[in-house]
C-alpha cells in the first residue's frame, strides 16, 4: 500500500525533471510538458530558497509527473 505524499523535496523534483528530460519527446531547444510543469515549481523553490514543497501547493499535472518519475527512477 502506498502512503499519500504530503511533501516533496527539491532533490526529488530535480530528479523527476531529469527523468522527463530523458524520456519525453520535445521540439529542439525545448522541454516536454511534464518537465516544464516541474520546472515551474523547481524555479520558484530555488528563488524562495525552499528545500521542500507541500503536495497541496502542486497542480495535478505536477503530482502525476512526480509520481511517475519517482516510481520509475529506480528502474533506470
């Protein structure tokens, strides 16, 4: 049984962005929609010098992108 996540770390979001950059098709000189959604919150966290973000502050797309990426990372 999976526990419901209440927060994510900056490192987890960075790892998820890297996962999507490697696995998502995008036009040259751009990033795909899942990496972009995560990059939005990653940039805000860096600017605000935050190391964690509450799951309630993320969009559904961001939660889904994190969930998929974080479950796939150990398999790479």
